C-alpha cells in the first residue's frame, strides 16, 4: 500500500507564498478602489472654478441610471438640491420637469437628493401631485454635495456650457427667462444665496437706530443680516435666566405679529388695515420682483435685553412700544363690524358622507396657483387659511364646528368665489356673506390721511 508523501518544509513554504500572494492581490484591489473613490472625493467648488470629473449614479426615471457630468459640456447644467422633508422644494420638481421639457438637449436640469432611491420613489408615489412625475432625479448623492455644500434647500447650482461653476441661487431664479439668458452667455449675476456658515444668534445686534433704554433694558432694531435665517428666540445666562430676546430677519409685519402674539390675525390680509403711504415696504407682491431681493431690503432684526427677574411675557408689550417708536408708526388691535364670508354645514349627511379618509395620507393643494385645488384628509382650517390669503376676499370664518379631517375638491381656482360657493354646496357646505364683529390689526402713519380705508 502506498501513502501520499508528507508535506515537506519547501511545500509548506510554497503554500505560504501563494497565500501571501492572494492577500497582496486583494490588498491591491482594495487600494485601487480606495484611490478611485478618493478621486471622487471632491473639494467644495468656488464660483469661477471648473467642474471636476464626476459621474452620478442612482438616478431614477433615467434610461441608464448614470450621468457623467463632464460629458455634458456644451449644455447648461443646473443642479436642484432638494429633500422630501421640504414640501416647497419637492413640489418644485413639477416646475423642473416643465423646464427640462422646454429646453431639452440645451440644458440638463437635474434634481439631486442625498436620500435613498426607495424613499424618494415612495414619497413621489404617495403624492397626488407628484405620482406621475417622470423627471430624472439623482438620489443617494454624496459627491455633488461635497462639491456644492448646503444646509438648506432648495439650493440651485448653475454650471455653464464650458463646465464652469457660475452661480448659486434660490429656487425662484430657476425660471425660463433666466435659463434663456444663461444659454446666450449672460453673466448669471443674480442675487447669490447667502453663505451657510453657522451664524451666532447669541451675538448682539449692531444698532442702526438709537437704542431705547427703559428700566435697565435696551432694545435695538437693525436691517437684514446676511447669513442668518429667519429666527426668533432667547438667550440665557449660566443660571438659566433669560437675558435677551431676539427676532432675526423678519418683515415689520412679522415683528408686529410676534409682538402682539397674533400671527393669525396680522398675516391675514383681510384682518389688517395699513394706513401708510408705501404698503410695498410692508407687503410683498410679485410685481416687486424677486422675493429674495425684496426681503433683503425690507427685513429687520430686533433684540431686547431683559432686566433682572424679567419674564419673557413682558417682552411683547415692550416690543410693541419699541417698534412703534423706532419706525414712527402706530399699531393697535381694534374691534370693528365687518362683512365676512362664513363657512357652515348646509347638508350634514352629504358633508359627512365624503370625508372618511383617515386611512389616506394628508395632502393640501389649495394655493393660488392651483387650477383644480383640493385637500385630502385635512382639517377645514386649511381651507379657511387659503381663502383668507386671497386678495379682495373679506375675512373668512369657520362656523361649521367640524374638527375632523375632510376631503374637498374644486374644479376652478379658489379665487373664483361664485364657483367656490357652488362646489361647496355640492359637498354639503355653504359660504355666505354675513356681518361679524372682529379684531382688526391697524398700522398707520400719524400723518397719513387716506381717501379710503383699505386692507392689505
């Protein structure tokens, strides 16, 4: 009987070398992969710099799922960073789709999100307005965010036909007129999105008005502060005592809304009377140009230091006094009898037979741009809020007493009062003109004498 030869020392050493060789090969593959990935780890680009070699994958609604941005030279490239958590940036996808269809091969308009593809697809499918969207969307992004860092969305990046990063703007600048300008070599020198470096909200404001000093407190009013978001809050000392209240980058009406703690009243155009010469400095209208630029001119920041032992609720009367003193305006809330539109249930059986939608996702599409507005599984207060924002409507009140979610649909914009009333009646509701005594916010210049009293 023969036996296999025993492993000799040389054979064992040979096997050892083979194992080492395999390990070295694996290590080489890993290193090559690391180098490739490192090459994809891009540094933040500055305006004027050229886009590096970047290939984007995980693109939904796209035939290959991959786009090499470097190969897009000759096209205007617009990156629209968005997120499902931001409803305005998500709904802007419809605008992006229309713009991409209009400019076709001359421009690549690509929405980009760091969220997972499955999350994005589920969100789109659940949205009544976005479920039919076929716009290509880059998902699971890391590389583009490294090149164009952001903290807030929408975040719009403009890259010219030569691959040069030219501009970073807010979403309202992404429109057909600006795309045409960019395609013809325009300068793209629109208002740039603010730097998103962290802003220290505990930093005292620099005064552009004379400080108001009363009872060991002082108050300041400044203009718009670049780099800061719209925010209000308090600053505390080490013992937890509130020492400072601040409201950063608000319109004057927004500051008054804080001071009176009546935002629902002051933000309602039909519940305020502005007796001032220049309402355009208080209320934005589309004819004033870009909202972002209007805000830079007409937003303010306020702060008030508190004396020892003061409570936050004491701030608001001080703030009302300060705003009046610093602006030269006079504000008040007064009761007046006014004509209103009152929502009531006309046919209870008909109305309650429709809104059984608790199993479905809540969705509200009642904006002024909606041609066929609707609300799904949402409280009636959403309809009231939308109606109170329509210019020319009197105050709209809800006297239905119905607190549960409801479904409502309309075939025409809400601003068409006649069709609105007709369609509400078909759904068991009525909207009729009646008189009520209501609180109104009054803001006036002491020397202002209008021919008629107007609400804005």
